[in-house]
């Protein structure tokens, strides 16, 4: 069967979720206090308790929103050592920077003033909702030390928007994503100078905004208390695997996400249950699981990355294909979006020695991938996400057989290489990408 481009009507709605329109919709569902009065009349069936407080006289007043301008700062007096590049401590992913952001929310008082404070442990009651009912979600982004000496975030507003979608999915409170972004920027501005020194261009810190319900009530119910925190962690680079990544296709008895579930949200509940399969894959010498779904083995994602394939159709058309977001079993990755947008705008005509590509988001199966490989039509595959960045895939093990994926020069396929180089240029402020709108420059303190 040759692949065809399908863009169902619901695509537009689904892919708008991280946009301003999508966020406005999400806020309507989660934080009615932010709405203009007219919007309150909309027929929304799954609203949480309206975030207002009622005075003795019976008048309802909106509860305070998350407000970055109220930030209270307490600076660390015993600064933490920075682990050396390539050290075991850095690889352990345990080291965090000197400070963290915290903000508390309750259903009766709304959001309290956020704090920037020394990095340290949290205090939770054993009954805390997140420990029992997976009321936790998070984001993953990076702070980059550019080759031009500047500190940058990459499209951070999209991460903050996605965080709101995730909190919505698991009954955590809403917040204005732009306020979260201001808090992230402040933390990066405070810790960036020391933890990403200017003499180490090309380095990065991993940013982990997280929200947990720390409501100390064991009943299974919507949480009435929550904690938002943001930490900066030292991570090793993960896109330098020699000879390409090896994937193990998931077995029939396990899937990562399903229609009606929460695969589209970045909730902790998606990750814990995937670790058995990931551990087995690693023990067998693979790097990640290629998650399939359903009896026809639809290809969805690779580990915590979106999966892309470049193939030629039987008619000879070159296509860049990735799973669509329509069924909401795939995360709307910021890297995925960026790869699609770059490919649509720059690879729709010949680029240097590369032929133009058709860019397609659609459901596709392992059988199609397998056929393309056996008929010599498979050009390259790569995984794309914040942690793994753009990682060429060399090998997919599927139901007892090995599918060998071409990797260009032995390290990276040509399309993978050019897409990665454009993203890298924007993230690290390289020559030719200065001032790109996706790079959010941080003023250091
Ligand atoms: N898919 C999953 C399941 C992920 O956890 C991630 C990482 O966040 C991605 C895809 C890639 O998303 P992004 O590019 O926003 O990092």
C-alpha cells in the first residue's frame, strides 16, 4: 500500500491546542476567573469548581491568579558546586542549580505569591494526592548557552501552553501560561550565568516545570491544593549516539497511550508504566521503545520523542511522515512542530543537494515502514524531542526481525542532518540564525 496524505478536518482543532486560541479554550475550562463575562456563558460541561471566594455578604470575588510580578526572592547562601562536563555526577542527572521556583494554590485562596528560593527538598504528607493518584504533570525544556554568548530558551511559550493542557487533563489548577514563562525566565536569569558559563558555548541545562497535587486528603477527588515548582537540572547530551539509535518495537500486550486516554498530555502517569518495556529494551541492547498502537501496529512515538520517517512512495514521491495528533495518543512535541514547520517552509523546494519533500502528518503502520524498507524506499528515520534532540535511527527490531534504516554517511541521514542543524542554529544562536523568533533570549543577572 502506498502512503497517502490525509488531513482530516479535526486536524485543525487538534493542532491548535498549543496556540493562543487553544489556550484561551483551555483557560475557559480551567480558570473561569480569567474569562471575559461573555465567554462564561459557553456551555462547558466539565468545569472545575469556579475559582471565586464568597464573602459574608454573598458576593463572589475572583481568586488570585498566578502572578509572576509578586515573586519573592530568597537567594542561596551556600551555593552548590557545578558538576564538570562529562562527569559521573552530570550523567547521574541528580544535580540541580542553586535555586528553584515555587507557587502554591488552594481552591479557597487561589494562587499565592510565587517564590524564588534555594533548591531543596519538598515536604509532603504521606496522604498527598500526587503520591496515590498520579495528580502530577510536568514540562521538559532546555536553557541553551549560545555560540554568540547569549542564553536562550526555545519556543518556551509552547511548553507553558502545553503545561496548562496537562494540568487540565488531571484536575490540577489552571494558570496564565505567560506568568509561568516569566517565572521560568527569572530562574534562568538568576542561575544561568554560573551554571552555563560563557566559555562553554553549546552547553545546556534541562528545565523541569512541574505541578503536583499535595492536598493531604486521601479521598479520590479533585485536589484542593497544588504546588507548582520549576527546577534546572544538569543533563548530559543525549544526541551523540554513535552509528544511530536502535529501537525495539513494542509488543502486542503493551501500549503507551490509547484514544480517550492521556497520551497527548505530559502527565507522569504516561511515563512510569513505560519503564518496564524501556528497561527490557535497554537490557537487550536497544536505546528506546518504538511505541505501536492497535492490531494494525500504528506507529506512534519513540520513547519520549516523536518519530519521523523519510521514504519514497511507490510513485517516487519523497515524503517526511510523522504520526498525526488526531487521536490524541501522541504528544504535540515542540520539536515535532518545529521540524514540521521547518520542513514545510524550507524543504518544499530543492535545498542544496536535497530533493524537495512532501510533509505529511497521518496514521501509518509498521507494515508500511517494513514494506518501504524491503522495497528499498526507506530513506531515513529520526526521533525528535527536547531530551534526545534530533537522533538518527539506524535499526528497528520488529517481531523478531531487524529493519535496517539507512543513515546516510553512517552517522546521520541527509534530511535528519539539515533539520537538526537548523534547530541547533536557532537554539544556540549560530551564524545565520541570529534573532530568530523561536529563540527567546534571557537577560542574565
Ligand atoms: N513524546 C513524548 C512522549 C515525550 O515525552 C516528549 C518529550 O517531551 C516528546 C514526544 C517530544 O516533545 P518535545 O519536543 O516537546 O520535547
